[in-house]
């Protein structure tokens, strides 16, 4: 992988990790469109590790919320009332929402890794993402705030996060749609979606770091490439979060649904032509 490719993929990751258009799908489709011949194992590890850049972005953006949540959890635990405050309760709900994708990531790891080599799969999955977001917008009553989220709401959004393990199925698109199907406001679902991404992205990054250390032969040459992608995705990701949360206040996800449908359809057509 060349430096310019790492920069382009880093920008793409930063833009699409939080926009509901599937960052993993774009990281599979763009090299396919541009006829880039990249080593499969290194590409998969790069794609996961570059997400650590967007992980840093989301942690920095929500740093005050995270401090309040973590402080409240320990404070209420010491009091013997673990669910007393809104912040502590939110923290436990975020943990519960992470469990489905965490378990699926362990048991479906090999299957997920195989799909990262299939532009056709990513194209079809983008069409599924488009349909899901349209359905969620149509069904949602758009009334619940973030502190109105229940355990069942969190589990539903966590189950939708399982879909995002596969390229083309947007993590933010799936989880926000899960929140909308539970009648939460778009911005509330978006904030919960971004917060619940932190544990799963951290776990995926840790696993890929281990794989990089043990399975990549030219590690010394590969590290600068990853660092460039990391820094690029971090900066672009932070700016994207700020923009999207403001956008969701007064705009539906139908715009992103149309984009996903067009890109998915184009990918499928090019795949069959080639």
C-alpha cells in the first residue's frame, strides 16, 4: 500500500465511519473501482486499525459525556444504587448494547474477513442499508430522547450493530435505524450510536493490532502507512461527527439512503461487467 492510498483511504474512513453509508463498504469498493491490487491480509488489518483514528475522534468529541458517564457509574456503584442517575444508567445501557456485536465478532470473525474481499457483497449490502434507513424513517415517531432509551432499545440497537460487522452494512446507519424503529429522535439515536461504537471499535482495534504484530512480515514498512491513515481518519472523523449530529436535527436519513442505493447499484453493475 502506498502513502497516497493510505491518505485517500484515511479520508474515506473518516467521512464514512459516522455518515450512515458504511465505511467498510467504501474501503472495499474504492480499491475495486480504482483497480488497486492490495494484499488481502494487510488491507483487512489496515481497514480495522484505521478505525482507531475515528475511535480517537469519537472519544475526543464525547469526552465530557464519557467522563460524566464513567464517574456516575462508579459513584452509584459505591452508593449501592448502580442505576440511580441518568448518566450511570446510560453507561450500563451502552455496555449492554455492545454485547451482541462483541459475541458476533468472536464467532463470525472468519466469515466477516472473507466478505472484505467481495465488492459484490458490499454493493448488495449497501442496497440493504438503503432500504433499512428508509423503512426506519417511515416507521419512526421521532419522539424519544437519549435518556429515554430502555434496555430493550439498547439491545435492539446492539443487534443492529451486528450487521455492521459486514462491509456495506453501515454501522451508524444500522444502529440509528434501530433507534428510529424504537421511535427515538434521530439526534438521540445518533449520539447513542456513536457512544456505543467506542467499546466495539476498541476491541476490534486491539485484535487487529495483535494480528499486525504477529502476522504482518514487513511490519516496519507497514507502520508508517497505518499511522498516516490513522491521523487522516481521526481529523476527518471528528469534523464529520460535528456536522452529522447537527444535520440529523432537521434532516432525515433518506438522503444517505439514496446515496447508498446508487453506489450499491453501480458497484453491482461494474462487478458484473468486469
